[in-house]
C-alpha cells in the first residue's frame, strides 16, 4: 500500500468510525426493502454483504438460512453488527470481516453478493469494487446492487458530489463478459422516507440484479 493509499484508507476508517459513533444506531435496524424483495425467493447459500454497516441485511440473510460474510470499513459498525447477530442468536450464521474494499476484499466465491447503497465520500473506487464483486459471484449466483439515484425530496442536491449512476450505467461499468451474465432487473424506484422535520418524503433509488450463467 502506497503512502497516499494508506492516508486514504486511514481517512476512510476515521470518517466512518466517527459517523457511527455519533449515536447508538444510525440506520433503522431493518433489512433494505430491495434486498428482501429480490432475494426472498432465492435458495440460500453463501452470501457476501458489502458495506454491511450495523448488520441488518446480514442478519436478515442469516435468518433466511444463508451463510453470510458481512464486511465494512468501520470497526465501530462491525462491533454493532456482531451485537445485532448475538441478539438474534445467529452468531454461527454470520462472519464479520473488516475491509477497506478499495484495498482488500473477502476471499472466496459466493452465491449472492449484495452491495446495497455502497456510496462513500472522497476518492472512493466504487466502479472497481463492484467489478471485483462481480468476479466473486459463483456460476449460477446473483449480484445485487442498489443505490441512490438522487437526493431526498427535501434536499435534492444532497450528496450530489458522490455521483448517482443509473442502473444501465452501473451495468456498463461492470464490464461483464458478453454471454456470461443475465440481467434480471435494472430499474429505478422511489423510496418513502421521513424528513428530518418529521414530514413524509421520498428519494429516488435504483437496483441492478444480474445472474452469472457460467
């Protein structure tokens, strides 16, 4: 790792540890609706949850019978995720690994690789990470990528500097070999949210779901 890469890695860890330390919980504790909708009918196997945060998706997957590897850059988040799994009595169904995905990646092949809202600040190599994620999908397995398509209704320009690609743009960025993958879903949808002032709001999101054929 170069000195510059080391600085970026340390800054990423510091940022997300600080973000998670702001409160006892920063996410809802519920699995992402798009994951539940798109994975519920799949036969459980090995799953990889990228950017697992406080562990809601990983715990939900384990409850469905998946053997899950959850990974995040934040040690604070992973400690919280492990407690979540303990409370759900699922300690045998989930393995937690700390990775800066731009620098290291969990080993092995997986029947499901999930990257739900894998956005970050600064020089975050999202496209390269998602290509690595695709390479980790076993033949017959699924890659599910969900992301924001824009800011929330009460602040449309929020986080605009991150860039929010469309499903077709994400698909192109993956550079999947022709004939090796089947596109099952590439669509935008609207997520209903509660604004900071308590009023109802929305945010445009999108999802890409592809199956590796060989």
